[in-house]
C-alpha cells in the first residue's frame, strides 16, 4: 500500500472509529508500527490528528485563533450559550472562561439578570459593558493573544482569591478517553485553576468538539458536573458520554 493510501486509511478510521491504535493498524495493513507512527506524525504536523500514546485521536477544529473561531459553528455555539445561561444563578457568581462560545454566553445573559461575572477574557468583559445588572471582574495576567485571554502565574494567583457558584468552561476537545483538552499548556493550567474555585463546572462543547482532542489535558470528565452541547442525544460521542455516566445537557 502506498503512503498516501495508508494516510487516507488512517484518516478514514479516525473519522469512523474515533481513534487509531498503531499496533492494530500495522497488523491489519501488513506494515510496521514505525511506519504507521511516521504516517501519524505527518498527519499531526498537518493538523489532521492528535497523537496520543499508542496511536492518535481526531484533532479538534477549534484550535485556530479567536478571530478564526468566531466564524466556526456559530449556530451551535449560540444554542450552547442559550442552554448554558440557564445554569447561571440569579444573584450568584459565575466564572466565565474565554473563547468564542464563552463570548456567546456573555451576549446571551438576559439584561434583567443580576450576576457577578469573573473572567480572564477582556473580550468577554467588554461584551458585558452594556449589561445593566452584571458586575464584571477581570483577572489580570499576560495576554495570550491567540485566545484573547490572560494567563500565567498572575492569572492563577488572582483566580485563587475567587469563590464562584459555577464555572462555564471552554475547551477545544471533549473525548471519552482523552477527557477535556486544549491547545496551550498555560491556558490549560489557568482553566484548572478556575475549576478549583467553582462549586461546579460545566463544559461548553459545541458538537464539532465532541470526539476530538488537543495536546494539553485540562481535566478528566469525572471532575465536571455536566457537558452542555448542541449535539443530539443520538450523537455517538454524546451517547457514549451519557452511557459512561457523565451528565450531558442537550441544547
């Protein structure tokens, strides 16, 4: 089998099965594990898969910068946002992560809702300038321009002084095996720090993120209260998450 044919086969398996195990594929295709791993390295370099121990998972399409993500799956993000705002308690404190789905949540907060919003996203904070009853607190730190959020030690220290009722967490990948992932290590660390300060964490997961993975683990699925998604209950990954005992809230 030619190299191009092998790579096409690997991509098809990622699409239909949700993962590639190098040892299994090598045996089925009559080639070596080293050859399969080399193919996976090339696919990963092209952004077409996320390498993990023993093989690969589908790469998240949500690792582009904030401007590019703003135009990705807008209807799905709006649906997720509309469902997520129902998790925000009136008079309470919500930690709102950065990213395009979190921005959609900020815009969807009803104007009558009295709430304190704590965020490390200046973009999200700016979206709430005209909200008449929202108190907005911005966590400082180094601006990570790719995602439009602050990060680093200063952000983590600022988060440690916050107590919140709920965190609405943005990630780039939600996978039954890999858990919750994102594309930057510092950003992942800040997300964990935010989760540690909230009574419960809900994940904002439009359907294109389900079944995909990025390089850096944020949290295992067992540490969140729920996953808010626009995917229908029969979506294979949503169904697998529900079957594993994870709470999936369908928008």
